[in-house]
C-alpha cells in the first residue's frame, strides 16, 4: 500500500480573525496568493497526471483558519475539491481554530467530503493561551475536539513547544491533555520566532527567552514516546526549512533535521533505561529504526562511549519491540 499523501493548498491569513504571538502567516505559508477554485482543480489535475494513488491522497487546505474564511469563498474551494473526492480521492483535510467549529459548519464540511479536521490547540494552559494571544481557551479545545469526533471526522491536534510563558512541565501537560482527547494524529511545532510578530518583539527585548535546542529535543523526544505509546500518530515534529522564509526567522527552536534529533534522543533514553551497570551492551531494533538508534553521525554510540560503555546496535527483521537488549 502506498503512503498517505496530501495535495497541499495554502489558504493565507484571510481566514483568521486573530494574530497569535508567533504567527506571521506570510512567512509560514510562503505566499499571500489567494487560491481560487481553478487552483484547486489544477492542483488535483496535476497530481492525477503524475499518477498519484488517489485512494491515499487528501486534498489539504492548510495555512489559515479554514472555517473562518468568508463562507462563499470556503464553499468555492470545497466545491472545486468535491468532484475529486467523488472520483475516489481519500478526502479533504482542513485546519482551523478550536473556536471556529460548530454544528452548522461541521455539517457543511461533511456534505462536501471533508474527512480530517486539524485543530490548532497549541497549549491547554489558559494562561499560556492568553499570553500568546490565541483568543480561545482550553475549554474551546475540549469542546471542539469532541464535536469533531461526534461528526466522525478524523481529529488531528496541533501543539507548540516553548511558547511564551510556557515551561517544559506545562508542555508535557499539554501532551497529556491531548492524549485524553484521543486524536488520531498530532503535529508538534517547537516555537520558531519570526520577524514581525509579538514573539519576535518580546525576544528582541529580552522578555522572552526560548528553550535551548537541546532542551527542546529532550522534551519533544519524551512527547514523541508518550504520544506514540498511546497509539497517536505524530505526523509532524518541527518545521521544514521550506516552511520558513529565509530572513524571517529571528531565533527559536529550528533544526533542519529536528525530528531525527528527537528520534535519536528517544532511542538514547530507551537504551539508558536498559543498560544497568553494563560496560558493554548489544541491542536489536527494526531495520527501519537503525539510523534513529545510532543517532546522527553515530551520536548515540559516541555518547555511550563517553560514558565508558560500548554499545552495539543490530537490525532485526523479526523485531516487534521498539528496542531489545540481547
Ligand atoms: S490562529 Fe493560526 S492563522 Fe490565525 S493568527 Fe493564530 S496561528 Fe495565525
């Protein structure tokens, strides 16, 4: 079976009534072009001409708050996408704010073949939400999540790590609260500080001090472990380089291989938990996990070497466990 794919269509900030502390939609979406019905059609036709597997492909409206855009414009985009859902595409994915969800809009989205709704939760702490001008509360996240599930959409939740006023403990609490809402998937965005944002100004005045990259990797490795162990698919961890316009980033938690760093840290912690007083240890992992267990440039092997422990890691095609000490 081929992998899930998205045909991504960026709907810029016009959809959003807010201005969150970290948001500079122009920088994030890389475009202020406002897509119209013909853009949706041409993106789908283009994908078809490339021979994509439609059954695994969703038409994804990303970038703004889809259900907050003018209703006429929202239906124009959905109307353009619907024939492709009728033809066999997996469905339509949208992202929006928790306070822009209600029965009426969910019924409409259902009628047009929307299958997945991602809610920007960001934090479940009301004080962090307020400090970052989110304009909604933790209760809005709970209510919107349960409504989305009641209408049988696939629920995705997005959270941020290292927001202004947050702490590693509050970020972990958000991950735990998210687990209790049982989404199918989660995106974790460590904060990247963009120019022309409130966060950028707080950072430049010294009022906001982001976590170090190591701290963020440490927290996100624990979150990844926690979420996946609870059956939640972490579909994203960190921003891609292409999502940040060069020159717009002032600082924060960005690394081109952020997820890989977190995966390696996760394996390092798992091995640390299994090594007792050994001076030599051998582990087996699934072949697909070998590079994560070794770490970038064998950083995990080097780390254990610095502790005086010789670690060997072997791939095993029959492995079911995440990691085994043999
Ligand atoms: S809700 Fe989303 S689009 Fe709106 S300001 Fe916040 S981050 Fe930007």
